């Protein structure tokens, strides 16, 4: 497993905001909303991971997130 280091901090601004939404929903004790936000985060991460693996397998030097 590689750590995500030496990457542009701007790549984390959207995911960080998404995680902050989950945190706020938990803080407000809104389990349904927190679950919805978390399910979306996991779904997006799964799609990004699959896309990265497909690009790696095809020999592409860039991933969709880098374009």
C-alpha cells in the first residue's frame, strides 16, 4: 500500500469537505444523513479505485483524477 504523499493539497479539498459533511451530520446526531454521505463517499472511492486499476492495467501513465 502506498501512502498519498507528494501530492497537490488541492486534490484533497473536495474529499475533505465531504468528510466534514459526514462529521457534521454525526455531530448533529443525524444518522440517516451521515449514512447517506458516507455511502456516497465509499461509492465514489470505489469508482475511483476501479478506474485507477483499469488505467494501471492498460499501461496508462495518468489516472482520471490526474487529468
